[in-house]
């Protein structure tokens, strides 16, 4: 995948993700609308490919204003990834040379890689994750409106133990997916399915769309790294 194509795919996916997020705030307070209506318009322009360098810069400014308005990333990891993507896109567009453009976009790929690996590391050093207890608590005490049938999974220790270790091992081994384009595509498909399941089961839809938006960067990065050997 060429760098320009990867950047453009990232812009489209990010614009769609921001559009969905902004629509959620159209019935919010007037103060919030002053942030999210311009964000919605800019996101649609980004998808359309209109003046994308300046659009990404304006979206970055709005993202920083949102940090002030909500006193931090109010949607946690999803907002942090959003800020990372729009920052890297802005830097890539205004980089003085092609080398620094690759560095800016490659940084996004490395952060995506680390987001999975570090998540797995945090889990494996946690005894509650290794035993499956952490997942039990997720199903049993989730604040999200999940079904009673889903909450009953909290009483299936063997299943939760297996699920816990499947997640841990996948996240820790994710960096090995860079060995080939085929293994990377398979790994990203599995990761996307995981995020999709979380969106359906727990309503974590923002994680699904925003992590998908970062996938073109790592697809480009893998090919770029392999081309040097």
C-alpha cells in the first residue's frame, strides 16, 4: 500500500468515525453544539477529500478544545486514539520532507501496535485476568445495558478462563503479525471482530470505528518495513 493511499484511507475512516460521534451530540447543549456541528461539517469535508491538510488541522484544534471542554478525553481510550490519529495526519500533511511524512504516519502505526501489546502485558501481570475473574466482573457488574443472558456468562469460569487467555495471548503476540502481510491482515480481522463484539455486547462502538481508522497505517508500515529487508 502506497503512503498516499494509506493516508487517504485513514482520512476517510476517521471522517466517518467523527461524523458518527458528532451526530450523537446534535441534541446536546448549545455549548457542545458549537464544537460538534463544526466537527460534523469538517468530518464530511474530510471524507470528501476537500483541502484535507487544513481540514485535519482544524479537526485537531477542535479535538484540543474538546479536551478543555470535557476536562480530558471523556471517552477514554477511544478519544485518545482519535487525537493520536488526527495529530499524526496533520503532521504527515505538513511535514517538510517525505522522510518526516513517513515518520509521522509510521508513529501512528507503532502506537497502534503498542496499544494491543501493552494491553496484553497489563492483563498478563494481573492475576485476576489470568484467572478469568476480571472477565467475570465485566459480565456481572457491567454498567452497560446488557442482557440477563449475557450476564450469566459470569458464572462460567472455564469459558471465561479460556476467553481471558485467548485475549491475552492474541494481544501479546500481535507484533508478530508484522512478519507478513497475510498474518497482519488475519490479525487485524481478528482484532476488528473483537472490537465489533465489544460494540455489540457492551455498546463500545467508538472503539470499533476509531481503531479501524488506524489500520491503514499499520498495513502501510508493514510493507514499508519489509521493503527495507
